[in-house]
């Protein structure tokens, strides 16, 4: 009888698994009027407040720890382009300070950095629900603390369609536990989630809460322990890096970690090792389409024997780059498009597993066992799984 009761409870918890579709936006990065690369963002829907929900789109970001939304009082031009939270419309809203105490006439103010951008705002406690407002999504709600932005920097928020950011990093990234929405939500469901990114231009990208959607995988899940838990990041230890069969020296001292970051468009590499990785993965070409060329893979050996491997087409620029050799001769090269990373306060050498890795692998994030899973992603002709 007791075993049967446990089974019923576990099935109920498992039954709370749900997925939120993600939209993709591509923004060109221009230098001197020329497009040199692109930034991308994947975002989905949430709604906030009772009894009348206010709808927003957010990036589900594993590299941050808070939920922020533009506030109705924000008069920055960038705020005017987005949906803004109006606390007057929510009967469930509570004005609070950063420590959760009721706010009087003056509110605590916080400044949060997002890459090259910044958010300045105050706080509210309200009901937040994941997905679009519907009867079914009412079970995907929790009461949490929200940062309401009174100021947003133009970069990176002006060019993108999404309204805010919902941080899915570990709770150490948040001001305190009550700002960490996933911790609040995961109390009565499997405290894990999975991310699937479809091929560019195809539908089907999604984030799944309460477990993983294994229909999106085409191989076993390799689980790797989180190595940066105190810092709040879904980081894994990188034991070795290879370009093709060549072992690169960058991680020989044991100081390499990779953060799995759904908010990063590129593959990030430690700045000190970027030149050697570029050189080891570049190839001469006479073509104008590097995606059709064959080049060396880039593989990352992780803990417990797991390997994340990217083909050259996963990280190369689409078109060749012209460079000069030491003899002054112009060469046409297919080269990697990489993001230089310096995060010495987190780890000596940090890689960012951004969109190139997330396209190749279905990624799972387990907050009970503190591990990250990687399984080859199953990509179909139209990417949509019913």
C-alpha cells in the first residue's frame, strides 16, 4: 500500500512535465557598415499577476539567476519597445525591498549586468506562470520575487524582441533563494529541465520543465557533474581539448571549465587560448562557402568519459576570411567564429557552450543531483515533435 502511494505521488510529480516553445531572432553584428557575425536569442512566453495576467516574452537563460521585466515607469526608449509590467494591474503584487520586507516610500535599487548590458530596477513579489496564459498553464505557476527594470541599456536589449530574462542558472547566482524562480517552481516536480534548439530556420525549439523530452534525442544521455556549483553556473570540468586528433595544450593544467549557456550565441573560448584554437582549426580554401568544406572537428573531453564534439561547420564562419601570411601573401581561410572569454573570478579558463553546442546536443540540467546531460539532438525534416 505504501509503495503504491509512493508510485502515485511520483507519477503525479512526473506528470507536471511541460514544454514551452521558443522563438528565434537573429540580429546582425555590423562593423563599419558590414555584417561580420550575428547574435541570436531564443525566447518563450510567461505571464505575471492576478487576476488579469500580463504577458511577456523572456529568454530562458542558464547563465543568470533572476527574472527581470521592464517596469511601466521606465521611460527609456528601449523600454518603450517592449511589454512593461504595470504593478497597478496586479492584485497579487507586493512591493518589497531586496530582503523581502515591505517597501515604504523608498525602494531598494539593484543593478544587474547581462553581458555588455545592464538593468537597474527595484523589486516586487508576484505570481509568475510559465507558458502562455491558459487553464492548463495555471499549474505552472509560483510566487517569486521579480526585478522590475526602471532603466535598460540599449545594448543588448534594444535590437531584440524579447521583453526580459528568466535566469535558470543555479540559485547561487540570485540575490537569494526567493529570487530564484526555478527553485520556487521545482518544489513539487522533478527539479530538472531540458533544452532543444532546432536547426536555424526550423520550428520546434523548446525548453522542457520537470524532466526531459527524450524524443528530442538520438542516443544515450551522458551525465557530467557540475563543477561550478558555488559560483552558480552550470559548469563542467574540461579535461582536454582536441582539434581533429591533435591535443591542444590549453587544458593541461586542469584549470578549464565550460559553462552551458543558453544565452550565448557563439562558442566561447578562453582568450589566452583563442589564437591557438583558431590556428589549429583553420583551413585554406578556394571556395566562397565554408559550410561545404571539410575541416577538423573540435572535441571537449569532460568528466566521467563524456565527450562533446563539434564538426567544423558547427563553429566555422559561413564565408572565408582573407589574411596575410608571414611572407605577406594573401590567404583565403575557413576559420572559426569564436567568442573570447575572460572570467578569472569564476575559473582560470572558461569555455562557453553556447548555440553551436546546443544545436548539436540536447542538454539537460538536473538541480537535484547537480549534473548536466548531453545527448545527440534528434533533428527531423521539420523539427516539430507531436
